[in-house]
């Protein structure tokens, strides 16, 4: 193991994961289960992970549920199957625990669009504003923020603040616009977006709706305004999941990352779930987050075995970032 890992940091810098050959015939699921027990590890997975990872997770959820699970766990090692900002949030909440992410390059276009420095500069232009940031941001941005929100609790948290309070909202302009509309606010928006949710094509979705006249269009609020305006229901990943189970409709066109369909189909077995089409005529018709899909079963196995790549955060930054996440966890009521 020592020799294999001599070049680990170079490998992680270059590739983002441990590119180590796994002996043929290794039963990945059995090995993951064995290590999970031996190492007192918990596997947290987001709904956008590949189905195999969702199925082996101890806890599957949206960003808010995962942050809560990370805050509550007594495991010694958190194996975070999601993207970097999510694993980083788990580490911020658990400084003494080991947090590993199967692939360090599992990033996020939204998180990448905003820096702590940039946000500080924006704040300087609006001295009376408080800064509310979507959880899809890095520790530097969290440290510059007053409160963190997710798409599940953003409206509830905003509604708890005085209507006249000036607010900067970062980094998702689509979610920000949507929140301005549903809360009657006029927040100043950072100009970031999710490449996955921005890819939906209203024109092609309209064709899908024409082919399925009884289907309801449901969308995640990271989608663009025209798609949201055309939707029958807008909600976070877990709210969409809940909606397909409780609504009377039998068919749904789902405008969010296609990984959610796996859990949706399990929860609503008799219903027809159709991934909304993107504008990409050449590739697949569904929308997949390239970053989320970087995690594979092999990488989960390797990161549990070698306990790498590990998420590490400088303590002063961690403490500043923790305040804004803790504020969110304190303010948000339990939402499903
Ligand atoms: P939620 O899990 O909060 O719905 O967010 C979706 C997302 O884009 C995660 O990256
Ligand atoms: Fe980021 Fe969008 Fe991927 Fe979510 S789906 S991780 S917001 S790029």
C-alpha cells in the first residue's frame, strides 16, 4: 500500500482520483460493505449519483438532507458521493472526521462561477445588504456569506427575514430570479448558473408535452425562467420526488438531472417518468451532470480502501464557513 500510494498526491492533482488497478474478480459491493463496517464509515449519496452508488448508500438525499445527515452522523469516516462543495460542507460540519470524495474533480459549474473575493467585492458595493448563498458554492464563498440556503429551504428562510432587508443572492441567478418571484423580493443576483439545468430546451419540451398530453412538467428551480414558467410544479430534488408520489397525474416530464429518475421510479413504480429534453440534438435527450457522474463504484471502493482523496480545509476558513451553514440548519424547518 505504501509504494502504491507514494505518488498519490500527484495522481490526485492530475486525475482527481486514485487510478489504481483493482484485482479482477473483486466483489466491489461486498468489499464496500466490509469496509463500511470495519471503518465505521457512512456513505452519503446525492440523487444525481449513478444508480449503483445510490443503491449502496446508507443515506440518499438532496443537498439539505445530506447536510443534515452529515451534521448528525457518528461515523468516523464520511464517504461523500456527490460533488466537491457537498463533501466540503460535510467536512465543515465535521472537522474531526475523515471526509472522502471518490473523485476530487467532481466539481460544479455554479460553485466555480463564484469566489469569496468576488463576493466580498460585490458586498462592498452594497454595504447594507446581507449575503445569502446557495449551498452550491465553495468554502470561501460560504465564509463570506451570512446564511446558506438550499433549494429546499430557501423560500422558508427568506420569508423569515424582514421584507425590506437588502439581500445579495449568490451564485445561481436562475434560482435567485425564481426566489425573487415567489417571495416578492428584489435580491441582487450573482451571475452564475448550472450548466445542466440551463441545457433544457423549452421548444423540445413542448414537443414532449404534445406527445404526452396528460403529462405534467416538473422542474428544479435551477432551470431557466421560461422552463419554470411552463412548469406545473417547481421544487428541489426531494420536493419533485415527493410530488410524483402524491400527485394524481400518471405521467411526468422531469426537468432536472436525470439521475433522480432512479429513485423516483422506485418511489412511484406505476408512473411514467420522462427526462426533459435538452437542446443538444446530437447526444442523449436527458440531462446528466458530468461532475456528479465522475464518481464510479470503482472510485468509491478505492477511496474507502485508501481513505483518499480526503477533504481538508484550513481551520480559520472552516470556522467562518461553518457559521453560515449552522445558521441555515438552525433556521430551516424540517422539510421533506
Ligand atoms: P438539491 O439537491 O438541493 O435539489 O440541488 C440540486 C443540485 O443541483 C445539486 O447539485
Ligand atoms: Fe452543479 Fe448543476 Fe451539477 Fe448540481 S447539477 S452539481 S448545480 S453542475
